[in-house]
C-alpha cells in the first residue's frame, strides 16, 4: 500500500505525538499535525491530506465547526474526515454520521489498532 | 244590753204588732161594724170593748159568716158573735217571736190583742202575720249566718293560704278556729303510719296544759276508728262524762288529765295523688284529726261549728295535697336542677373541648398557613371545574398573583390560554385520578423564565355517591432552576472530565502500548515488568473512568436508548471480537449458540453489556475453560412493558423477548450475592476482583442498560460449577417466537 498523509487536528500535543507514531509504526503513514481548527483547516487546504483525524472537543473552533468549514470548502470537502472524540453514545455517533463524517473513533483508542480502525472506516487496505 | 233589748222589742213591735186595730163597743150593731171593715180592708178583726177594755174579738171571717148565715144580722150586736173571753198579752210580755208564737200555739188562737196595764187595746198580733214575719226573719237570719260563715271561712282560708308551708298553715288554722269558736283548745292530731299519733299544732287557752308534741299510743286511736273517720265520720261530744258519750271509761280517764269535758272531732282526709300512691287511682287516707276541746264544762257544739271545722279540715286536706304537690314539684325541680346542672357541666365541658379544638384547629391552620406560605413552592388546590380554591402566598411572591384574587379563577384565565394548552393534558390526567409530574418553564413576575417541576396529586372522591372520580387536585410547583443549573454544571463537568481525563489517559495508554511493542527499543527485564504494571494500571484506570462516566450518564437520564433493529449474532460477534484477545491470553474458548434473532436495541450498549459479561466470565474462568453465549427468543408475559419495542405497538399477542445467557465454568457465586452483585462496587471478592482488574461497576452498568431497554438481568450460579448471566431485550417487530 502507498504511504498516506494524515492530517491530525488535536489541541493536545501528546495525542498528536502518539497518533503520529502509532500510524507510522503500524501503517507507515505520514502525519502532519495542527493544534486548532483554524490551523487544521489551513493545513488541509494547503497540504491536501488523504484523510483528516479531527478531535471534536477543542477550544475556540471545535471539531464540528471545523468539519463544517472543511465540508463547505471546495478544496477540502472531498477529504474524508474521521472524528476523534471521547467516548460517546449511539445518538452522538449518529449525529456525527449525519453531518457526513466518515467515521468516529473514541478516546482512549488503542494505538496498536488505530491504523487498522481508520483503514476499515476509510475503506483502505493496509 | 238593755238598750239592745229595747231596740229588739221596738223592732219586734214594728214588724209584728198592728198598732191601729179596729175597735168597737160590744153593743155595736153588725152593719156598723161591717161598714168599718169595708173602710179598712186590711183589718182582719175587730176588738170588742166594754168600758174601754177588751172583752172580745170578732174576726172578719166571724162577721162575714154571721152576715151570711143570720137573716136578722142587721139587728145583731157585736157581743153576739165575738169570741169571749179573749186572750190578751201585756205589752211587757212581748220579747221574742218564739215566745209570742208559743202564746198562739198554747191558746190555739188566730189573733192576740196587746193591752196596756189598764187592759186597753194598744195593738193586735195576727197569727198569720206573725208566722209570715217569723218566716222572713228566719230566712234573713239564715242568709246572714251563711254570709257570716262564708266571710269567716274566706278570712281563715285567706290567712291559711298566705303560707305554702304546711306547718304555718296548720298553726294558723288552729289559732283561727280557737279564736272563732272560743274553744279552750284546738289541735291537729297527726296519725303516723304505725297508727300512733301526736298533736302537731295546737292553740290552747291558759291555764290548760298543752298537748302538742306528746306521743299517743295506738290504743288511743285504734285502726277501726281510723277506718270510720277515713269514711268521713265526725264526732261531737257535748260531755265526755255523760253516759251517752260513747267513750270507753279508760279513754275518759286518759283525757281527763287535760281537763277535757267536751270535744268536737273532724277528720282530715288526704287524697293521695296517683303518682305518689302505690295504686293507679286516687285513694283517701286518714291523715289526722282536727279537734276542738271545751275544758271543765260541757258544750253543745252547733251545726255551724261542726260545718266550719269540716270545711277547715277540708282546707287542711287541700293544703296537704298542695304541700304534696309542692313537695313533688320541689323534688322535680331539684331533680331537674341536678339534670340541668349536669347538662350545663357537660355543656361547659363540650364548650371547653370545642374551644380547645377550635384553638387547636386555629393553631393548626396558622401553622399550615405559616408552612404553606413560607415554603418555597407554589401550592394550590384546584376543583373539578378547574378553578383555584386555594393558593399560597408564593403565588404572590413569584407570579404577582394574590391568593384572594385567584380564588375561584379558572386556571385557563390565571395562566393564559397559551400556557394552559401546554398543561391541559396533565390537568385532565389529574382529574382522572392520575398523579402527574412534569417539568415546564414558567415566567415569574420579574420577567425571568424559571424551570419548574409540577406535580398534580388527585384529590380522590371516595364517597359511594361520587359522580366523578376526583373532587379536584393539589398542585405543587417547585422552582428547579438551581437544580437545572447544577445539572448543567455537572454535565459540563462530565464533559470536561470526559475530555480532560481521557486525553492524557489516551496519550499515556497509547505511549505505553507503543513502547510495549518493543519497536521503540528494548527494555531490561525489570524495565519491561514496570512497563507491564504501568500498562495494566492504565488499562484499569481507563476502564474505571469509562465505567464511572457511563454509569453517571445513564443514571442522570442523559443517555437515551437509541434503539434500532439489530441482528443479535452481529452484536455478539462484535463483543466476542473485542474480548477475543483477552480470552486468548487466558486460554479460554468462547462459543456461541444463537438463534437468528432481530432485536430492538441500542447496539452500542448491548455490545457493551455482552463485553462486560464476557470480560467477567474470562476473569473468573480457569485457563482452558469454555465460555458459552446462548441466545433465543421466548415468551414472557411478565416482561410486558416493552415500550420501545415495535411489538408493544398494537400487538395483542403475548410479548416476545430475546433471552441471552453468558455461561462460565468459574468458581460460582454464593446464593446470597446473586442479587447484590448488580449493585455498584458489590463484588463477590473485591481483592480477587482487583487482581482481575475489575472496577466493581460493570454489572451495575449492565443492569442499567438492560433496564433502559425494558429488559431484565439476573444471575444463576452453582458454587464450583459456574455461573450464568441472563438478560432479556425486546424482539424487533416481525420476530416471532418459535
């Protein structure tokens, strides 16, 4: 499988590092990180990643608003977005699906299976 | 006295004596005499005189007879037809009518000339006239006497009646009789029930000894005599010493000690009233005797005296009856007074009790008013016509609506039509006897909107004649704005914790997992051991945080079960897959035996339930053992409230449920713990649980999830054999039982 570029948008640097390392080790995917919704939106436009892992709960512009920005932008609206969130119920997951998210991964995730989870949601093969 | 006699004689003279008699010489010829008679038609006789003295008398009848019978009557002289010699009476001999009458009776005459000392005629008394006069006088005397008696009787009666006290009446009676009759002693002798007796009242002249108070033995007045007197006998004895007195000698001797010579005895009979007598009809009883004594000399008792005594004895009898009636009335009054006193006392007590009750009620009302007016809730009572019948002061403070203004106002008017439309179903439910609680927003008088919790408690009408189910309902409205604010804060806190705790845990957990792979470099054995400890502890911490947050969310009602039709096998597979790694670590095999089942559940939560149950089964199974998951449908009438199940909508067939079982072959659960293990932090062996990495919340979360689905969860176990955890969830519509 060809290497993928994943945009990780999370205000937590530690999460960024774990995700980045996990994806590199397990799937040999490259990651670029953004610490806010605004920064992530900008990076998505410029870097055109293969997928975006977007944290829902962030200060200022949260994951949902960032998702809307991405979705409303012609350059970014085709990039699949997987929401990363604290554990949620079925109703919340449905909401995320309804707005058009490709999938939802709940925190805390298993770094050893994160890549395979993402691949399944994105329809990729590892 | 002499003047009185003269007056009497003068009266007698005027009434009886004809002082202008016709007189004529005894030699007068009859025609001449006849002529006098014609001139004086009232004259009944002619006195014949000779030398002025009365020598004969010729009545009008004698003269008429001679005229009629004698042919030569004109030649006859008065001397020829007159009665001669003639009986005359001297004027001085005229005393009483009786004595004059006796003259007539003795001499058998019809006319009696009255002459002076010279035998000259001064008048004539005609027997017929005398009789007439006597007759008139007798009648007048009788009337006068009767009048006198009546007057006396009235006077005495008046005196007697001036007192109601029997003792005074009796004393007055004897005093008056003694005075009137001029008797030496008058007494009232009372006969006692044992036939003895004593004088109870007495009026006695000096120097005669008093009898009053002295007891008399029965022999003095034996029973036989009493009977006679009871029948009305009176006894007048002029002289007790006379042989015909009828008194026994011993009795005469007995009464001599009081100088009694003559006595008059009248019975006093008491008419017993029916209510005082043992018999139903009135009966006469000899109560006593009214006795008058004349001492030392005999006395002839007159009819008048006897009658007076009898009449006064009657008065005493009447007084006795009145006394008896008085006594009876006094007794009745006394009884009635006692009754009234008792009734009054009872009434006073009742009044006091009522006052106390009223006071207690007032106090209670004040307390209730104080409580209701100071409670920070709206309290109201609404009648069956949806009109306010009570509102507490909070209505004024919160909504600016005074209770007095609200009284009788329909809710719709008080709340406004729009707000009423939102609460109308609750009101109707309450009036149908259903207790209702709902939350709403209410705008207070300050213009701010407050969250309120409203409860309607129906006032059920339990009377048999009740037309409707309820009389109304009580409405309690609580301001829950603060609670809502706290809930919001709690939600925010949970969200923050959920994020802030999970984020570093995610990093920690992820980092450790990555290090553990060894792809970031190898550690020493000790370092590897420490890493494992850190990893396991992090895993446990993650589970604990997840469980605590899950439970909190479920219990707060924040979690809503988002049910959909799910394939049971798919959910079980997800759970098994998630736990497979853990099972493999413990060398435990997981087997499934499932019927094709479509269930109406929230898939995430049911997967979580399976995961928890499988995790527990793994933890408590020995290596090499098998865990079995069984699923099938079944009918369970008891699980009928499957409100979220499609089956519940309009289905009349028995509700069908899916029954799942997770069976292990572990150590088993003691029977006592089979129920408590579903409570939070209730593990069979907490130390064992900690060793296994349990949080003590897994089964509680399972129970909450299943209950939210309208299902049931329970455990069965046999020590040393293993445990089986059952739960039911609704089948999806169209899923039928085999």
